[in-house]
C-alpha cells in the first residue's frame, strides 16, 4: 500500500488519517524547560519532555490498534537578509539620478 504525503494509513483497512488526528502537537515538539547552554551555545542540560514521534492509535473504521512512528528533519541555512554588520555595495545605474551622502 503506497503512502500519500503526510497521510497515516491504517495497516489493516487502509483508512487514512492526517497527522493532527493521531499526534498531539505539544508531545511532538516536546516541552523542554530550564535549558542550560555552555558559552558556545551548546545544550548541556534541560528539564521537561523531549520530542516524541511515536504514538499508538486505534482506527476509527476497523478498531485496529497500531503504532505510528513519525520522522522530523531539521535543516538550517544562514539568512542573507540580516547581515547588517558586513559591508555591502549598492549598484547605481548611469541612467538614474542619485543623492550623495556625507
């Protein structure tokens, strides 16, 4: 049985569910508290709940109990819009007028 994007499918009858029907949003992302970081920003310790991507669910159609295991992928990239501490150039076109600054 082929999974549709972001659908959770009952392994017994094929009924389809959206992730919000199966997972509790607060449990997926966790609830960390009192986060302690070192001088370089690395997490050393925290209290509270971590991310939880496993949930048991009972199908509304056939009453089959099954386990759903999710996966989350995080990626990062530096934003080019927020680099105000670096020098930059503004292109001035010869066919346009400009104002000089002191």
